[in-house]
C-alpha cells in the first residue's frame, strides 16, 4: 500500500493514503437502540427511554448473543473473515451497562477471529462521558470514542428535542481529550433554523481546540417519517437553513485543510492517519456483520436488514429481510462519496471489460470537466464537485444501467 504520493504532477494532497480494495476482512456493528429521549430529526431506530437504563436494555445483550450464534451457524461466509473493526452505535451505546458490555465483548472475542490491530468504537453522548466511564471503556479495549455533540447552543438542541445536560456539554470534551484514548471524534450538525454561520464556526473552533482525531459534520435534514419533518409539514417548526448549509459545505474543506485535517468523505474529516476504518468499510462495500434491532449486514454477497422493532427483534433476532446485493451500482453510490484518492482498478476486479470502460470514460469526462483528478488509475474528486455530487454519481449509475439493459436486449 502506497502511503504518500510521489507524483510529480503534485495533483494530490500530501500525506494521504490511497483507498484500495481489501479482501478477507469484516467488521461488526452492534445497534443499541436506547436513548434518553428521541430527537425529533432522528431517523435511526431509537427509543427514548429516560435517564435511568431499564432492565430491557440489559436483556438485549442476550438477544445479540443469540443473533450472532445463529448467523454464524447459518452462514459460512462469516467464518472466513478476520474482524478488524467493532462499532457500537445506536441509539446511545455509551449508556450500556458496563458489566454486560464486558461480557459481550468477551463473547465476540470468543466467537470471531479478531484482528490484533482492532479498531473498537463506541458512540457516546456527552451526558455519559464521565471520567469513570471513559476509564472503564478504555479498560474494555475501546480505541475510538465518537461523541454525538451536534451543537453547543441549547437553543438549537432543544428545538430538535435533543437531551441537554449543560455541565456535561462543557466537561465531556475535556474529559475525553485528557483520557489518553487514541482516537477521539465528534459529530456536529449545521443549519438549525435561525443559526448564524459564526455560531457554527464557534462550535467547531471549540471542539477543534481539543484536537480530536476525527470530526463529522452533517447538515440538518428533514428525514421522511421523523417528528421534525411532520412538525415542518404542519407549520409548527421551521425547516433547516439551506443557504447556510450550502455556504458551510463549500467552505469546510478549505477551513479544515488549513487546520491540518484531511477531508476523506463528504461529511468526514480526520487528522492524517485517523480515518474511521469502520465507516470506510461501508463506503468501500466491505462485509460487516450487523447485530441488533434495525441493524443491517452484508456478508460480501447479500444484504440483510433486521426488524426495526424491539419486540419483534427480541422474539426472533434473525427474522430479517434478505436481498441480493447489486455490487457495481451499490459500490459506486457509496465509493464516490469518498474525497480521498481511490485506486479504482482494485475495486473493479470482478467487473466485465465493458463496465470497466464505461467507468474509465466517465472518470476521464469528470477530469476533463475539472471536477476530479484522474491519473494512472487513481481518482480523486476536487472540492468543487461536492455541490452536485449526487447528480454526478447518478450520471455514472445511469450509464451502467443503460449498458446492462443493452446487454440484456
Ligand atoms: S441521541 Fe442520537 S440516536 Fe438517540 S434519538 Fe438523538 S440522534 Fe437519534
């Protein structure tokens, strides 16, 4: 694997690692659906269950184990992989009971071939990031803590129904920064109704002052079926500030680059060498074993989706929707969200010559339109592509679909 460009053309960012297809690796995703309260914009499968964790939250570990054992017994693919990431997401997995969590991690270690170089992530909300908890998480082997911070301004958090503990919002970043955990990250949201550009950048500066290794920044969106989208439809709430979102989306790459952060996916930045291996797995279409209600999995051949319903999941965790994966289309929908350089050929190993040539032509066309760099089989978007990224990706998937229709007729 090439770590730095030596290209004379100097077209690529320095110190950036080329994205290449990997084989033989998988990850585990565990979905813990419980939160203190349900945020109105959230479309993840999550349940507001109050400050004090309930017995149901402890019992879910038993069902995770049952699901894992059944999946391993029924699908040989899961035995062929080395697992180099474990990601506890949700919901709010930082409220997991530590004893149950310890037992479950031990169970994963016993049942899966884990890599020696394991990335183990916990998504945490500020209210749970106490000194004791962080120490305990470290002891359990977590190498990454990613905090769902979203905003420092209670006005905006309350507007979207997010739980806010003022002391913890202040203290949690300090605790995390001094914990010695090697990978620390934050999620921030921009474009709350009424939010000023400088308010967002003040949140960003505050978090960057702790020099986290990773930061994800998302625009507030109206997701179908959420409370917030219903409230907007009924005229009870205002929709997100789209003009502000466009402005911020355009400015972030330059700002973050000046602070030493690599832009490696539309919404994700990291210090060099600190990309989220687990999240890259999704964009590179690598296998992952999803456990929990509402979790998805991909065994390298087909996908499954678990019931988005705790009761149904508890009754039978492996009653799932199974779908064959369309490798080429799905891959390009996600791979081209990456802004780091990609060695395209490594992802096309199983594709027909005709498909390869369509892709090659499209990448050359993007390069001619000054949207991207494409040289010696390495592709990288230029920052200006971000505004219409979805439409460019659509151009490619349409060209592939037309080709497959022609082949069939
Ligand atoms: S805390 Fe996170 S997962 Fe829970 S409801 Fe809010 S956004 Fe969704």
